[in-house]
C-alpha cells in the first residue's frame, strides 16, 4: 500500500512564468498563476509547477563531479520535429548529435536537462 500519491513535480528557476510558458509550448496545457509560483496543468499528464529561486544555479550536464539533480523524459512521435520545436521555444542541445539513438538531450531555458525520447 502506498503511503502517498505524487502531487506535482516542482522545478526551481529564476522566472517561473517564462519557464512555465516554455513547457506549455512543449507539452501543451494551461499556465495558472504568476509571481513566485506558477502551475502548468498538462492534459492527460503529470502537472508541473515552477518555483522562483533567487539563488538558482542551473544543473551541469554532463559533469562527472556534479549531479544533474533530475531530468524529464518527454516521449515524442517524431524526434526531428520535436527537436525543431523545442529549439524554437528556447531549448539548447546538450547531447543531440548522435541521430542513431532513440533519445536526445537538451536544456530548458533555465538550464534543466530534459530528453526527447522516441515513442
């Protein structure tokens, strides 16, 4: 028996509204709130929240002596089309050169790593 149920995944960032807008562009959904806490209700998926962190330091990837802290795996039907879309929204490629793999790694505008994974 579970002791709890996952409520929301929260990402620290310097600008919650901007990062919520980025992920709304990637995942769809509706952005709710503004200021220090912003929610993203994702249709048929896990909700995300974005919390202002004034001392935010982006994770480093890859860095053998630092942790990436966490990352999101986002399943897509077309890796090339999804890559084009996330780059237009402001993502930066971290490890996307190997086109033979079923995943590619990017950073969101605040520096959090995420993967586009072939579905």
